[in-house]
C-alpha cells in the first residue's frame, strides 16, 4: 500500500491511496468465510459452503466493501500520522463504479487545509477593566446582608419589605363583599407588596396600619401569573380566571424584617468563625466580596476584547480553501441546494475562521481540559441556578445532585465541556498577553460595554452587585 499527498495549492490537495491485491485479498477471504459460517444459503448446510460458491455469489460485494473500508482507514491514518491540520474531513473523489476485475487500485480523497497561523501572544497588549467598589455598593450590600440575617417580627404599621397578613375577600363590581359558594375568601392571607410587579398596587399599602382595609387587584400584582395568583388566593389554577377583579384585605398584622445588628454573632454568620472582628474589617470583607462578584463581568469583557483582537489581527486576511468547503458542506447536508451554497459558505466563514484561531491558540498555549475542569464548570452553573431560584442556602445539599444530573445528560455535558474549554483558553490568553489594566466605575464599565454592543450587536453582561 502506498499513501501520498498531492497538494494543488497551499490550502487544497488530494490524499492518494494505491493498493495492490496483497493489501486486501486476505481480508476479502476472511469476510467470505464469515458469510459461509453465519448465513443460511439454500442448498448448503451452514458452515459447509465452498469458497468458489462464496466468491461467485458474494465476491464482488465483499471486495467493494473491503476496498472502500481499507482505503478510508489508510487515508485517516495518514492524516493522523502526519498531523495534517484539515478542515472538515477527507472527501472521496466520486469516480465511476469500481472495476472489480482489476487487482490494483488508486483512490483519491480531496482535502482542505487550515491556513498556517502563529499567534504572537508575548507582544500583544489587551485592556482589562476592573470595576471599582464604591461606598454606595458597600452600603447596599451591608443593608442586604443585615436584612438576610435579620429576624421577622410583628408590627402595627407598614414598613419597607413588610409582609401583610389578614383576611382577603373578593369584591363585586360595586365594591361590596362578594358572597356565595363561588366567592373567593382567604382567612389567613399573606401578601408581599414589595414583590408586586405593579408599583401602583404596592403603593396602596404605604402608610397603612393594623385594622385598615385595602382594596387591591391581585391579577395586576403579578401580571396575571397563574401560579402566583393561585398561591396568593389559595385557589386552584382553573379558577384563576374568576379572580380578575378587586379584592379587599383587612389587615390583621404586619411582619417586618428587623435587620441584624453588627457584632460577633452576625460577622460569624456571614463570613465564618473568627474571620471578621470589627466594623472596619467587616466593610473591608464586604468590599472584597463585591469585587469578587464583579470579577466575572471584567472577565467577560476581556474575553470579548480578546476575541475581537484575534479576529481582526489574524482573521481579516485569512485565506480559506473555499472550493473544498463548498463541496464539503454540500456532501455533509443533503438539504443544501447547490444554488444556495455560496451564501451558506459566506455566512459560515467568520465561525470557521474563529475555530481555526481558537484551536491554534489552544495548541500554542497547551490548553487541555480535564474531567475536573468539566465538573468545576458544572458546579458553577449549578450554583448560579440555585441562586437564581433563591436556593443559595441549599447549595451544599443540592449542588452535587445538580452536577451529577447535568453530567449524565449528553447535550448538557457537551455544553459544559465547551464552557470549560473557553474558561481555560481565555484564562491562558489572559496570562500570556500583557494587560493594560484600568479601574473604572460600574457606570463607566456599562458605558464601555454598551459601546461595544452597539458597534457589534453582541452582548456582554454587566451585572448589578449581587446581594448574596
């Protein structure tokens, strides 16, 4: 067997596989014997069919199958052994049917090469924006932490973020209490006006006291969300349509949050035992907490700036084997029409160029991901999900369960592998280039992000300071 590479230009060529009878004869004979031993052939007992009969009945089909398989394997082995950097996969050249009378054959596979690329990270400078932690941020986080660690206490007057308890009665259109079996009445109702989606409805409770009556519209408080309405009014979802009008609550009690007082007990609860000892250390710890929470925004912006730089510097003038790519896409998807292929290739060029740059960057920086990297990406995603659903306090109990189930799902696992790869790649780029570090306010950071998004139509998140 002889396998060679014939390049037609820098980016396209053919892998040529030449084989003689000695390369495939034993394989053909072996497969014919297997047919005789496993198939029931009329006129013969299984396993007692002579080779002449097998060659006559199955020889051509088996020979064609073996020739195709041997040559395809030889082509792929040549690519692997010679570390050819190809785009797509080798495409067998469509010739006429194989002449099975011959003994020697030549098979050709068309290939497209990725362009050579050497990324100069050492002499590259990229901006990195740190977000300054302001006193307002620290004060807001202090407020949130003290509320979270606070106690629920009864009160006689409405206060910010108070829960309102009382009897909720459905009203007729004229404002009178609705009576009858279909009337909705809740004796132990609880409302959280600070969570209402309607500011107008929430304001109705400002300045109220125990014993007051407030007319409000439950449907408007949650924009008609069936689950929220059913929970608020203690009804089944199929009765939600009957709850579109006004209701009246007779206020029996307010439950207000009394923020935690600064002190050793509070410090230990928030930061762990013996980590913070006084208010000065407390505010410093909050500042570090906020800075850490804001860091992903800085990393996201760095990632975007790095992508843009690499594409502009190495992608703009990058040549691709377009003739090969057209054939490859047509062969890969039978639904693509030939008259549409040029437009499809054109739309895919930016993604192809980025994949080439990404792979070359990973190769130069020796980026490899392990199972631990994938698990770390899964844990981060799981933590974000728990926080999103207000279950951050259950993270330790739930996180392992989340991770295990995500990694079992093949589609989610692929996404997590990609996330882990991206995280490691851009961390490696961050370490490899020179950084022009700047510290900006959150508003200035948002302005930078908005300008970038407006210029490209992409999105880089600039999150609020988290309360958790």
